[in-house]
C-alpha cells in the first residue's frame, strides 16, 4: 500500500434510505446506484441494508477525494462497489473516476463496510 491521499467515513440510516426511496418513488435509487449495484441489491438478503452500505461507501469515497481535492466533479454513480469472491467490498471506479485518480496520483481506493441495527457505515482510503 502506498501513501494515503485521503480518508473518508460515513454513517447511513438504513430506514432513511428506504424512506427516501419510497418518497422519491425510486428516483433516488435510480440516480444514485449503478445497474450492477441494483442487480446485487435485488438478490441481497436485505435490499435497503445493502443499498445503505453502498451509499455509505459512495459518501466515504467522496469525502476521501474532496477533502484534499475540492475541485473534483463528483457523481455517485462513478463509485461502484462490487463484491469480491471472498465477500469483501471493492470500489470499481468508472472511466471518469479513473481519470481523476490518475490526475491526482491515486492508484487505489480501499473500502470497508459494516452494518449494525439500523445503520451502515463505510470507510474509504484513497492511496497512491
């Protein structure tokens, strides 16, 4: 692992994600998550817990970037979280985010997600 360029952490209420989805009639979910994340959420044991964890990752990654690089234009769909074979989450940046990473000298984003009760939390570390 290289030098740390930024760190972000976020805590999300699972019930608030569910309520937001219901209030916006699905618009929030469609504008926030990638097709793959929505597909994975559809087979998860708890749809909204899954989405809350992924939203926490998106926020944590945003904070890792924007804390030190405030001019970064950020769309949450640039941050896609996939699940590795061992179950660990991994950020799969889109082409635009990969370009931003190259521009600022970042090579990897490490993340971790945890759920407890009505909350999901994630931490992201942006590294050289």
